[in-house]
C-alpha cells in the first residue's frame, strides 16, 4: 500500500475545505485508516461506526484485539450519540477540559459503534482532541473517529509524523503531517462509569486538575501496586519500549553514574536518557537529553522522541533518570516504567 503524506503546516488558515484535510477525510469516509496529529500524540484514525475500518487499525498496529480504542469527536454535542448515563461530574469535566487530553469512559449507547472499537465492553472511551487539524478532519469525516496512538503496538507513541512513517509506512493510507505534537504523552483515561471517578491511565490532565473541578478522584489500584488486574485493558501490555532494555534509576547523580559504570564494566554499551540540567554531568556511550527537570511538561513533550532516538544508536541498555510522581510527572513515570517493564532501581 502506498502511504500518502500530506504536510499541513498552515494551521492558521485551516478550514474544512483545506484540500489535504478533505482528501484525508474522504479516505476516512471510505473506511481507510489515516494518521493525524492531536495535542497529545499522533493518532491512527478510522470510522468508529465501521467494523471493516476499525479492523484495519488493529492490523496496521499489530494491536491485541482485547484492547479497546478511544473514540474522538469534534463537538461536545456528538457525545450523546455514543454514550449514555453521563454523570454530572463528567459534564463538569467536559466543560473545563474539552477539547483536551482527557478521555472519559462512559456506558456505551446504541448499536452504531463497531463492537471492535470497544473490544466487546459495554463502555466506550471518548475524547475531544485540542488540535485544529484533528478537529477539522473529524468534523469533515462527519463520523466519530476511533484513534489509538499511531505506532506499532509496543513501541513508543509517535510525537512527530516521521515516527508514524517509520512504524507504519506501507501499512496505512495516509499521514497528515502537522509537525510535532504538544503535550507528548497520551490523554488521561478516567472511568466515569462509577460513583467516584477513577484514573485508569495518568496523562495530560493531572489528578490535581481533575480534583480541582470535581473533588475526590481515585487511582486504579493496578497503577499503584502490582498484582491487580488493570481495568483499562491496554495497561496490561508492554508499551513504549525501545529496542534496548530500559532501567529507571532513582537517586543522586553519583548513584546514576555508578549504575552506568557497572553496566559498562560488564562490557555493555550504555545509553542514558537524562535532562538538560544533567547532560554534561554524566559519562556514558550515548547521552540523550529530554527536556528540563525544572519544566516537567518539556520532559513529557520530548520523552517518546528521546526513547525512539536510542533505536538508531549502538547501545545495549538504556539507563533513565526518574522524575517526581506529581503533576504530569505521574504520566512520565508511568510510561517510563512501562518502557522498562518495571525495572526500577533506587539508591539505598
Ligand atoms: P491508546 O489508544 O494507545 O491511547 O490506548 C487507549 C487506552 O484507553 C488503552 O489503555 C485502553 O485500554 C483504554 N480504553 C479505551 N477504551 C476503554 C474502555 N471502554 N474501558 C477501559 N479502558 C479503555
Ligand atoms: Mg498507544
């Protein structure tokens, strides 16, 4: 399959008649899959009403079929068509954070949605992305768009069109290239099918931001301690992983350097994922900086690109700094520890 790439760099002039967006929307209407930028990461979109279209997403990604997809809408009024029994607190969050990186899990309504989108569950994950290209594409396609991250299953999510091209060239109909995404980690997934809402996946909207609007919010036990089955099926799979194994290290710079030295003394080539502040303080075979410790959103924005860069380097292991688990640091650490398969070393 020939994968078309449309470069759409003139966001200011976007309109529903923008020719590239129209072509991409036409393909979506024809039940083809197209990747597009959102404010979090690139999504791989297909008509959420069509089994045929949605099946193509799972095939292109190599995604396990029991992992449901998030449905993207371009207007709040479309929510009623696919979800029901929406609690008041969900409306409060929608008023505050949509469009934005917040996915709400709600009871599914009617029979229009493909059952493959929801992996047979009676709930559906819905969000309205905060990106002009995503919104105009969904609006023009005129159907809800199922869209997981546009990477091969298991790899770091794409935050640039080149990442999508690398993973999915030849497997999908097209890529709308709108430059680098902003937030860099995926949406927060919040289960709203219960009396007290529960975070199933930390993401672009923090627990603190949710609680500021609606009060108590729980965190899925599976995110806090091992041995609990995650309520979000996707959280049980290995994710975000570069080719080399990843180890996350918490401690002083001296301790980090000791861990690096230990692996080098075993004959391994060591890559280090660090921050601007520490890039000149450490010695290793390859050092890749990813944002600033003083500005965690900048780490989130560059995290996946940083992890992907190691795949081009001759290294045997990646040692990563760790980050405070507060604000967006919660999402950063969740993704890093998944990439590491929970290989986490602390300084004693
Ligand atoms: P991705 O598409 O890569 O951003 O992943 C979507 C995440 O949302 C995965 O962790 C899914 O398991 C989760 N998700 C989507 N729909 C549902 C749902 N109905 N119930 C629980 N989790 C969901
Ligand atoms: Mg994903």
